[in-house]
C-alpha cells in the first residue's frame, strides 16, 4: 500500500498542520515498502556502477538518483540524461553547464561520470555544505568573501582571510598525495579545511602537475631572481616540488641549498644527493649556475623554456606521442626533467604512458625517480582503479531522495504545499548561484516553481509572462520592495522573510477573484502602469 500524506486543509491551515506533522509523516513515507525497496536497491548497487550507461540501465538505482535532484520525470529520457552525465563540467559550453535548469548540473556533478569524479556535499539543507556545492573552484570561493569568511570561521582560520595565495594552495592540495601543500603544513586543521571543500580532487582530475606548474609560473619567470623568490611564494614552491614528484615535508633551508648549488660542480651540495629529482629541480631554475665568463646574458633557464613551450602547445598535448614527436616540446621536456637515454624514444614513450603509482609499471620500477616524475607530470597513463565514491555518498543521495519524494507525494494532494515545502531550498540555490541582483531574478523567472510562488505572492496575472524580460525584472523588484522591503532574491533566504513570502503565497494561492474583464495584453499593461496593486 502506497503512502498518501494527510493534509486536512488548504492555505495556512494546511501548512500549519503539515509543518507540525511533517517529521512523522515523512518517517511513514520512508518506511513504506516501495521507498524501502528503492533505498535498498540503490545502496546495494551504486558501488558497482562505473559508467553513466550502467546507471541508466539500472532503473531502480536511476529512480533514486534522479529523485534526489527532483528529476524523477526524466527517467525515460535516456539519450538526454547520458549527455548530461557525461558532460565536461570544465567546459562552460557543455550541455550540463548550458541548461538553465541547474538541477541537471547538480546531478552531473554529484555522480561524476565525467573526468571530475563523483562529489556531493554531505551537509544538506541551506547550511554551509549545501552552499559550497555550487562553488566550482578555489578561485571562486576566494572571490566570494562572505562565503569564504564563514568557511574559515568554521575551522578557526579567520586569520588567513587576507592571504588568498596561501589559501588557494591549501584548497587545491591533493590530499591523497603526502607531499601536497596542505599535507606538508604542520597544522592539520588545513588538511581538514581542504578536505571539506574537495577542490584538490577536482583540480587533480582536471589538471596535471605539468599543467599546474605552467599555470603557476607563466608570466612570472622574469620575477624570480633568487631562490628565495621561489621559496617565498607558497603556490610556486608547491608547483615546483609537485612537478618533480618531491613528496613529504622538506625544509626551506634544505631547498635553498639545493636551489643555490651549482649542479655542474660534482662537489656541490645538490650533486652529492642520492635523489636525482633534486638535481633536476636545481638545474631547472639555475639559481646556483655561474653566469657566462664572456659577459653575455645567460640563456633562459630550463624552467622558463619549458613553461614557454608547454604553454604554447598545451592544447595539443593529449598523449605521450604528442610530446615525443614534437621536436621543440620533446627537447625542453627532457631537459627540464633531466632524463638520460633520450635517443630511445620508444622507451621514453612507454615510460610516459606507464602509471607511476603502480610499483610494477615501467616508471614505477625505474630506480631514478625522475622518470616517475616525468610520467606523473603529464598524466598520460590510464588509471586502473575504479570510481571511488565519497564517504557517505549513498546515504546523502538517499536522504535527498526521501525528502524530494515526500514533496512529490505532498504535491499529489496539494501542489501549493509542495511549492511551500521546497521554497527555502530553491531560493538558496538561486542565491548561491550568483551575487548579482538581476541574475537572481532571471533565475527566478526561469524556474517554474519559483515563478509561480512570486507571481502569486505579487498578484501578477498569467499574462505577465508575455512581457519583455527586462520589464518583468523591474516589476519583480518593485513588487518585492513594496511587499517585503527588499529588491534582492537572496534576502528571502533569511528565515523571517522566507516565512513571510511563504505565508503570503499560501494566502493568495486560492482562486483569483474575478474583478476585471480586461484581456491578457491589457492586464500586462496595467502592471507596467502601476494600476494593479501589489
């Protein structure tokens, strides 16, 4: 027997009863036979689903996955869902990014059948975690001071608010790498801070040590005159160590000795080290190399030549052969990583295509760790490991599914109650997506549930939607200011204003009074002329 919610009245009376009994009614819904079957099927199968096709083929798991994002009606639209799930989320023109309905983007982000991998905020509702799920990068978070301040306060790191370069290095750290920037810091709070955002995993999926090195140093090589210029910048230091695969805590004094040594002198500090990656690091920047004796200008460093060549060819380097058969790129690459036997191009191609994380692979077996750094730097190897779901992923999807499916059941009895239930979440999503007042209102206009709530609350006729969008924007802002004292959508995330909007919507959601015989065009014009009050 299926669950049917009890809503004995409409309007405010019905809302009061539903609010009072929601917890109990939702528990009954969750414990119903159909919901329990859905939950059990999803939890038992999601760990084995590796591709978008496998999810789309599993109707039971797909029903829960779609329901968690309010997309249950799309279950029969396989071809479209496949395009959404496999969209390249780093490409602003991909399907998931272009759709005005951002539920599809959230769906694609969560399951990660693209190169980003699965990710999902485990905190729900309108808390910090839910708002962070809309933030795509460390740069975006740092550019949103209010959200960054709240995040830092949660971890007791308010004192770092004015150090954006340091925070970016922390946030983009690959926490699976012991040598990453956050893992090398003595305060483990930074590791927890980075883990909460998971930007490092996203950055790792979308980039490689070589790409991060070029991005960090491009346009900055001329400013690096000394080893301390490099060591004093946490972003540059992290990128330099990462590209050579240097892991674990390394003291600044030790690195200064490495960088200021002359690698051409057999008795120098760096020449005596057993780990040849440090020799490659020293040779790359050449801070310890003596200037030419004839007074001529020194040649560009290996690092500078590498950054220039890779930066110019970045879009064409998609496989090891793209490096091997590009003479200019090949020579600066082998110089930069200081690899020998460069005449054996077949062997070096196999090295670059091997997985350095696999101890039995060609680069993993090589005793000279510079070869592993070369392989890891470009990331041409195809990882053998399957998808790894974030901790609590299945439980969070199920929680969202239960919430959303309860709302669907409520909507089958009273559609206005479903709108009232979802109002807070929908408004928070709009507020998190953009700080622009106009953009937030356009998002409301493109969201059928939110448009219905606001048009009802503002007593706007059905013909209102036929007006020019800019004219609609002006009306929405003016009516919001008249009725609620604000022109901003994000103001309604405040509990008091949210409650006031919801109550007004419920009061006015009954049948409209027949007070005029004016046609649609006349009604719309009356809105613009101010003859229809709020």
